[in-house]
C-alpha cells in the first residue's frame, strides 16, 4: 500500500515552475502566487478538500503563500531561475500532476498583472480584504470555505451550459 503524499504549497509551486520550464516560459513570484491560489481554489471546488494545507493570505497584489513568497523573494519582479530537480517532481502523485497541468493550461498563459486583476475581481480575495485600505498589508487568510463556495458555483454554472 502506497502512502499518499501530502502536497505543500511549495511542492505545487515547484511543479508550476517545472511546467513553465518545460514550455520554455519564465515565471515570476507574483504569477506563481496566483497559480498556487487557483490550484487550491479549483481543487476545493472539484474535490471538496485542499490540495495543500498552507494558509493563503490576501495581500495587496493578490493571494499569496508567505513561505513560498519568502523562498523566491530574492528574484524580485524578475523570473525565478531556481528550478526543482526531476526527483522532486517525481515525488508528486500523477493524479495531482494531472490536475495541476489543467490549472496550468487555463491560467499559465496569463501574465502576473492579469492574474492579479482577476483575483482582485473575485469574492474570496475581496472578502479577506474587507475594511482594509487598498495598499495596507494583511495576513488575513482567504477562506477555503469562501473559495470552495465561489469556485464551486463557477463550476456548476459551467456544467449547466
């Protein structure tokens, strides 16, 4: 019997960096944060549970996982060139890789600025930022329950078409 590997936000980030590299694309920390967020949001909507347990915070520039941000902070607004090894990628279960590839297909084509605007236009981030000034820092968590409800409704609307 194989033990289910619990993914972390960092592991999800590494896989997105790997996918970007495979397509010859670069990834900034800002874009990576949004990719992680959308992976969590859609996993909650589709599967009813989290793909990772790390807290996603409602920062000024959108959803962010603090530990992942800190790891890649040294790259500033430039592309991240610290890439995972093939062994690190092989640790990720195939079903999770397939799910993350689907998220990448949908959101990976967009730049960080577009993904920031998109996340800002959606209820989970807005609710987590309620009563905050636009440029005020925040450690407020974007509620997994809000993400599940919001993206679950989007999923149901798509399935109804």
